[in-house]
């Protein structure tokens, strides 16, 4: 059985880590600098990964090719399959009145796209991540944000960023359970340590979301609800992963955060709201 060498390049862990990052760097450079089409950039990155695995890490050729085939299959099913179906459903809803009905329903919760980015991408996306995982949270929450009036590219960026907080416990904590199976370390220890790190990410993600949606003005006007969302999510993640069931970590965190945000919105609203066109509209601030 092949056992990975941690520092095969010049016997240095740092140099080996830098070499391991080269395929990802190559992908970004080809896409962002040279404007190479995505399929060609991905193939070039894949070829470099194979070369590094075989030559640098001394991985047997047959195992390297088998891992590549498994990765391709995993990328097609279920990740790409989920995205294809999500795109089909999105186009179907656009072609029917249902998409506008969905948009009106979402905007009945709040007309402010900054608030909706927290409720939909961060909270509902986390619930989807916990129950389904893979590409479902990003695809579905992005479509819902577009229905609410957000531009497609911004919807995708917001949904992707929001998914960073719950992904460690996604798909009923599949990453933690898989790590337990591979390493043999106690599941509770892995869950506890992950639950002590992810809250720090969860705390800042809602602030980043409102910044993407509305820049500095968004952070200035909506930081209270963003902090409440991040703190509620982080605390719920910590408590559930350390003292309850690891599989329910994101479920509990999502439900607690939605409740905390909706409760706060009953007593507090941003002075301005940011609507479909990105323009701010005056709104009286609610008082208890």
C-alpha cells in the first residue's frame, strides 16, 4: 500500500507544500491572467498534479491514474449532477411565474439584500449543507438570491463565501466522520477540535457577506445583525459539536441563527435598505 511522503521535495516540508500548491496556482494563473478557457486550464492543472504525484511524491502510476479516475467520477456524480439539475430548475422557474412568486415570498421577509444574504446564503445555506452538502447549498441559495433581485455573479460569490462556515460539518458531518475513519482518532475529539475553530470563521463571514453586497456602507449599517448571526452560529456550532451529536452541528447552528436574526429584526432594522438595483432606500429604524 502506498504511503504518502510528507516532505519528498528536497526533504523540506515547506518546499514540498509549495510544490503541492503549484497545480492550484497554475489553474488561477491560466484562468485569471491568460484567460484560458476553464476546461483547458483544468486539464493543465490536472496534468501537473499527476506529474507531481508520480515524480515528486513517488506515487505508483496505476494508483495515480486510479485516483484521477475516481476524482473525475466524483466531480461528475454528484457534484456536477447537482449543479446541472439546479441550473435546469432555475431556468424552469424563470420560464414560469413561479420564479416571480418565489421572489415576492423571499422579499416579504425583508427587502434588504444584505439581510437576505445572511438569512438565505448563510443560514438556509448552512441548513442545506448539513442535510445535503456537495453543490446543493450554493446552487439553491444562489438561485434564491437571484429571485430576490441580486445579480447572478454576486449571488454566486455570496453563496460560495457563506458556505465556508458550515462546510466542516456538511452532509451530516461527513468530513469529520471520514477523517475519523482514515486517522482512527476518536470522533468526539475531532468534532470538538473542529468545533473550537470554525466559530471564529463563522463570526466574520456575515460581515464579509454584507460587505460584498453593499461595500463599507453595508458593514456600517448592518454590522449589528451580522455580528448576531455570526455569534449565534459560532456558539451553536461549538456547543453542539463539543457536547451533543456531531451530525447535528450545522442543523442546530442554522436553526438557532435564523431564530436569532428574525428575533432581532423584530426590534431593529437598518436605517436604509438596499434593494434590487443596489440603491439605498430610507427606512425608519424600529424601536422596542
